């Protein structure tokens, strides 16, 4: 498949996810005392749709060689990546000038 096909497919998936999410947001009662207007089977179908969209987006990303996270990372969440600055590496490395001095 061409990159253009993936781009179009990705745009369709994003639009579907946003539209479906917007519909759910609009019909969800703001007061938890009210019952959802959707039946349990419809709620399960919506969850399945979100799952299928996410799975296809993951496949497209893998085929493109892009790594995606399974879940979003919030700004106040601790970053689990171990980032090391170049300056700290240079500070811990022995100086090249010291090689022949001993």
C-alpha cells in the first residue's frame, strides 16, 4: 500500500475516533443519577469500535516504523525514560590527555 493510502486511512480513523468520542460526550448525562440513553449492547459496540480504531492505528504506525505508546503520558507524570546528558558523560569520561602520563 502507498503512503498516500495510509495517510488517507489514518485521517479517516482519526475523524471516526473524534466523531464517536464527541457523540459519546454529548449524550453522556452530566449527573450520575441519570441513566445513559444507550443500551448495554450499544455501549459494548462503541467500545469495540474504539478498540478496532486503536488497533488499526497501531498497525499503520508499525508498518511506517513509528513507535507509539499504549497510553498517553500526562505532563505531571514521571518520565520513565532514562535521559543522560552529554555533559554528564563528558564529565565522567577519563581525559584523553591522561593516557600516557603514568
